[in-house]
C-alpha cells in the first residue's frame, strides 16, 4: 500500500497493534477513532467521537477523492523516497520476526498471553505494555537469545 499511487485511509475504531499498526502506518492517512498509546507515538491524525466516526470518515474520503490524482501520486512518491525503507530492510525485519516465533519459548508465552486476554477486549489488552514487562517463558523452555 505504501508504494501504491492511490490514497489509502486507515479508519480504526479501537486499537491497532503489531501487524494492524503496521498496516495503518502503510496507509496514506491514519484516522483512528481512539487515542491512547498511538497518539503518543505521533501517527494519529485525529481522534473522533464514536457517534461521529462513520460520517467523518465518509466525508473525509469523499473530499480526498476530488483531489488531483497525479498530484497525490507525486506527493506519495516524494514522501516514500524520503521515508520508506528499502525492500531488503523490510525482508530482514520479517525474517527476524519469523525467527522469533520459531524460538522454543515463544509458544508458551503466546499461550499464556491468550489465556490472560491477549487479542480480546480485556484489561490485559488495554494494559499490554505493563503485561509485556511481566511475561516470562514457562520453566523448562530454553531462553531466547
């Protein structure tokens, strides 16, 4: 999506972490409904009250659809030239992620996180940063390197 000349909009009603966050960052314009940690990182354009969310996103998309398409494609190209990592760097990051998931301790950590409410509407998910600081592999699993 980052390399596409088309404008893409992230309209997130809630939280986006990990791959969801990366997907939002790959879009041209991120417009999440919820603030929270992502506001502190600086990629939320607006936080919209839930009752106004759909109307706002529709109006925003309609307005952007009338912009000059060639100008938008040029802007994306210039921004990407200055900020998008090279393909090789992205491949190396994906390889490192795959290696991390293949480590022996990872299944027990993920299993416990899911039991504790990971990827669900739960107190753990809303305080994921604090949870991560406490997570440990189960006894008997080799430590990660």
